[in-house]
């Protein structure tokens, strides 16, 4: 008999009051590692993203949006009406039995329910409580609503994204949400380690603006060192040349020369070995200074052959290069398939759907997809019975009165 794969976070209970993307991406990551994640939703509406379609997946009589499917696997859905005293009371009972509580309500909303960290901590000193908001719990903007798009603009990310001579662009996915979710998951696991050492929980304050600013990395450092606002480089790089898109005879491709030895190899491939010793290009800093001259020269040469020919020659010489894929090309790539990034999830009625699987590889406790994203409220009864030992008659009464 095959033994189940051990999970890193098996036995960990997480109460998830988050919606949309930042919080759900965090809790999905923790769920992939084996944590039991209870997703708390409104009895009628559920997570906002349940309505964010098309496209839709038809599962029996239900419709699930592709957006919702993307970050809600391995979770159990419980519906609670937090506008009722009984719903709040049930939420508190669940909170006192979890290891981690994570929420992304507006600042002060959880306190109005009696579910803020400082209200729960005296009864549950080991609780790890994470709040994800647009701007954090303190500061002049704390009360503002904050969606990813606004944060991309306000953080300066859009100012450095887009064509050199065009307007600022947003990134094609809600990257500020994703980054916040990753930071939150990392912070929660750090807090778990501290609790393991001391027995004490703590409060985790995650702001989309904070995490997106931190994720500016070298661009932020460029600003602090130079005192200058960085310009947009389109598909170029502010600190490395040549490191950008080039147009081949048939379509564009990517060339990423990261050091002088790679540049020397490039010069041989294009039949211009003398460029490697040209004072204008001999070092990366020189190439950055003479960016326009070098890029223009290379573009003329690259236009003479196909993208596939160039990428093959460059990769054969150890120079990073690659195609600009459509999404179907990316997920259909044999390498991606071999890494099991595309996984099939089966619902109880037999409906199957592919999704991007866990990208993390652990040799002893790999993250896994154990079950499909839940329907709204599908686990309410089982969780209230398992966690709170409620009788079926009490649960039926709550349902009849709109509490759950």
C-alpha cells in the first residue's frame, strides 16, 4: 500500500478571511505545503473572484471562474454571516482553535467584529495573525482601499514599465498582489518558527505598497545611489547591455548578456570578434554608456537570420537567449511539462481541469494538490462538526436563520 507523501505543514490550522488574490495566493501556498486552510466566505456572495469570469469552468450545475480556480485549491469553504452575532461568535470559536489567522479586510473591520489580534491574543497567546492591506495598519493612507493596479502605479512600478517613448504600463498580471502573498507566506512561516522556539504568536502586518516597493530591488537602489528617477527602458535593462529584445528576420527574441565573457562569445557568433576589445564595449559599464550605438549595430545583424537560428547559436555558446512565447507555448514546452508545472485536478463529479501546479520542489516533503478548489460553503457542516463539535441540528438551525 502506498504511503501518503508527508507534508511540511501537516497539522497546521489556518483560518482564512481573505478574498481576491494577495491573501488567497498566500494561503494556497501554505495549503500546498499541507496546512488545513478554512476559507471563510459570505453565505451568498463568497469570494469576489467567484464572479470574475469569463472564462468559466462548468462543474455539474456549478460555474467556477478561472480566476477563482487559480488560487483556491487545497482549501475548505465555510460560509459565515459576519453581520449576525451568531456568525461572529462562530468565527471567534474557530479563531481560538486555529494556528494562523489571515485577513484582508479594511483597517478596523475585524476589530468591529471583535476579531482583531489584540482582541483574540489574550485568549490565544500562540496565535499568528496576519493582515494584508493596501497600505498597512499605520500611516496616513492606512484607511485607503488598495487594489493591485493602484499599487503598481503608486509604487513607481508602472513608471519603469512600458516603451521608452510611450506611456507607463501595468504588468500583465496582478504582480503586486502576488508579491504581497509571497511575503505574507514567508512572514507567517518565520512567525511559526519563532512560536516553536518560544510558544508565543505575533502579529504580521503586510502592505501591498511596502512589498511592491521592496520588490523594486535594483531599480530602487539605482534611485537611492544616483538620486535620479530611472527612465523606462522598454524591453531593455537599466544596468546591463545587451540585455533586451531584438528583432530577427521573422520575429523577436530575447538576448541576455550578463558578463564580459558572454559578450566576447556573442561577438564571435555574429562574426565581429573585434567588438569585444573595442573600448566602447569592452566592459558592461562601457556598453551601458554606449547602449544606443551597440544595440543599433546588433539589430542590423540580427535582422538577417531567423529567431530560431539565433537562439540556437547563442544557447550553444552558453549565452542566455530564448523565444517570446505565447501562454500555450509556455505551458506546452517539453521542459515545463517535465517539471510537472501543469497538473490536472479532478472534482468529485469527475470534471477535470488543468492548472499551474506548485513551482517549489522539496526532496522530502513536496507540495501537492490534494483536492480541487471548493464550491461555496461545501465544507461548512463538516468543519463546524470537526472543529467545534456542533450537532447537525444546531447547524441546520444556523442555516435556516441565515447565520451560515
